[in-house]
C-alpha cells in the first residue's frame, strides 16, 4: 500500500487511479470537488495521500473556446507527471498543436502523426509580440506516458498535454489525486507534461484542429510565509544522497524561511518466513525492514535502518528553533534548522560510498562515526538518542510512509517532477506568499524554450565515429613510427655486435699467426 501507484496506459481502473486519495463521496470527497474547498480537502487528507501540485491550463484564446470553460474562468486542472521539469514559479504562454494519429498508434511512434511546430507569436496585454512555446496534444493509450512525451519532444514540443482515453471515467476533480508515474525511463524526459480529463481535452483537440489556440501553463502550490518541506528517502540511496549533496547549499540560504523534515522508507514483513526478508530487516521479527542497496554486497537492510535512525538523531540533536520575521507572519513559534545535519549528508555520498571493501571506509557505523567527528557532530548525544529512540523512530517512519519510497511534499502538497536540487528549489520558492530575497539570490530566469537538461544523445553519432576512427589511425600511425625506430635501433645494435665479434675473431687469428712465427 505504501509503494508508488502504477499509472500504466494498459491496466488500471478508475478506482485504482484514486490511489490513496479521497473517495468520491463524503465530506472530503465533496470538498475536493469544489473550487473553494479543494485546498482544504487536500490538506486534511495529507497524511493519507497528499494532493499533487495542481497543473493549471488556462485557455486565453479564441474567445469562443474560453466561453466553453466559463464556469472555471477558462481554467483546466490536470495531474503533472512525476518525470520532467514543470515551470514552477513561472507562467508561460503556448500554442496548442495537434496531429491526428494516422497509423492507430495513438501518438506512440514518430511516424504515427505529424505536427506543425513553426515558431509562433501571440499578443500580450501591452500589444507586444510574445514568443509562444509549442504544446503538443496527444491521446492516452497503447504505450507509456514517457514514450508519448519523448516522441512529442523530438517533434519540437516544449510541453505536452495528454488527454485521457475515451473509455475513462476520470473527471477533472479526480486529477488532483492521480499519480502519473514514469515507466523507468523518466530521467530522459526534461519537459513538463500534464494529464487532463477527456471532456476538457476533447474540446482543446477540436479547437486546435480548426485554428490557433493560445493557453497559459502554471503550476500553483498553496502558499505561506514559511514553506514546510518533507522528504522521504533511503539513507543508502545514491539518488537521495546525490540530491541532498546538491541541495545542501540552497538549504543553507533558505535556513530562515523554510522548515525541512527528513523521513525514511521503512516497511514491515511477515516474520513467519525469515528466508523472505533475510538481510532486509533489523531482526527475525520482520517488524522493521529497509531496501538492500547493493544486492549481494556486504551492506544489508539493517545497516540502512541504523543509518536512518542515526540521521534522524543527528537532525533532532542539532536542530535549532529560531524566531524570524517570516515565522511570526506565519503564526509559527520559529523555524527549525539543523546545520550539522546538512554538513553530514552533504559529505556522506563521497566519504562513505557503498562499494569499498574496508568497513572503515564504506557506508556503515564506523565510517559514519568518523564523518560525524569530522563535521563537528556531538557523537555521544547522537549515540544516546539512537539507544533510546531506535524502536520509536522506526515505528513512526513505518506508519507514516508516503506514496513512494522517494517522495517530496511541499506545504502539504505532493511534488511532481524530477528530483533535482534546482527544480525543487524553484518549487519551494513558488510556495511563499511573498517570495523572500533568498529565492531571488538563488533563482535564475528559466528559458521555457530550452529543455531543463539537454538530453544526452543515445548511441554514437557520425561525427563521434569519425573522431574515433581518426584517433585510432593516429595511434596506429604513431605506433608504426615508434616500431620503425625500434627496428632501426635493433638492427644497428645487432650489426655493431656482429662487427665487433668479427673483429675480435680476426684479432684472435692474427695473434695466433704472430705467435707461430
């Protein structure tokens, strides 16, 4: 129940798609279906399944299409994919582009549809030309969402809107409780994508077929004077540790305006069959277990659980509550910040890697103790915290899991997008009522026409092949020259030795002749 919910285009029902969100009936369900109560409904449900950050599509033109969405002021809410990079903190204008599926592949292949992605311009409120991003519309079905988005990106998309299937029963009100997960290849997607209900999506498709449709994309979080961030992770996860290392400098800058709470992926297993959880759990009871980060390697789930508790204690022992202007405005007693925790996790990935043979140098208690001493952590206090709180901490983590072992929640709402330090910082900074100066110092203007990360080319390009061939030829040519010089030197040495032997032989004969006379 605590694993990330699959979102496959092939196998799910509308009930399964609700995941651990709110049911359609009852008080919370009714609140989630009203514009006024949506945020409150999601916050009340946060411990069960936080609502996702709402992706908002606002129809700007033509006027006749805007009037079709008059009840929502032209707005369409959708579910943001967990992969890609949403435009957090920005509002971007785009033109909808649609190409009809020609081969019945439902936009899963490059040859299935064609689109016109010529650069377009719109007119803003000041009657100035504004460059528009290309937002390609595709229909859901037959392949994963990452495949559809990748195909659309190759056709020139800066963002993608996925319209739900015709046989789907999902409505716009359901979208905020949907987790649009990737298929394992989401790290190659660096543009945002949004799933919207079929009713609204069909209207956009029909309008895009007949002319230019101008829309605005935005990702809105609930705002406060202090942003509260919760991160679920594994203390041995290379992905989590890399994120913490890269996010640490930004966290230090935001120390007076942001509250951070770490959480760890802990689960329980049936204690009747030890063979199932061998190496994953703290003991034979199977109460507390964690993922094995290195398979058949020396690090086990118990080592991960020990590190989980140790990090919780480091955070607890060293966090300091400080009253700030922002906390006063937010009605909070202060902002907690554990500087030593961030010093520790920033260096853990490099100081205590998983794969080393020596226990003193790899992930584990010995290396952790050495690192704690290095960064100035109060080791005796942390050790005392571990002795007293191990069971209670692990129980709390096991009973308060997120929708995924790697999850992020900002102001009680589920973060969507790649786990990148800069993108998370942008999402956090969009969660303030008034953006603090710290965010202005950290954020650089983002160009929506450029992918968040330029995708790395797959395979070897023709130019790379030529460069490799040239390099090989140069190496071979150099080797032949060296071999030629070596042969010349060997021939000279051999001839010299033969001449010397001949001379010595002749001198010996001459001496014999002299002696005989």
